[in-house]
C-alpha cells in the first residue's frame, strides 16, 4: 500500500515529541506554549459555540 511521505514524516515527528515527554500531554502542551511565546505566537482560544439544533419534519 502506498504511504504518503508527508503523513509519515508528520506521524514520526508526533511520536518523537510524545516520546520525548513520556507521553505526558500536559508536559507537551506546556512545552508548546513556551515555544509559541518564544517565537511570538499565541494560541487562539475561541469562545464555545452551541451546536445548531437540527430540525426534522415528523410525518
């Protein structure tokens, strides 16, 4: 089966980062926040949205 090299590279990078932080997502997120601040980028946090209510006609 054909494997996309960009997808493979992305998955490998993800695995390396997770392994580096012992699969601790809190530690990984803290690291990524620090990197973002160091390069002058901030995470965008949007307010929560309520899902649209689906309306269905009942016969």
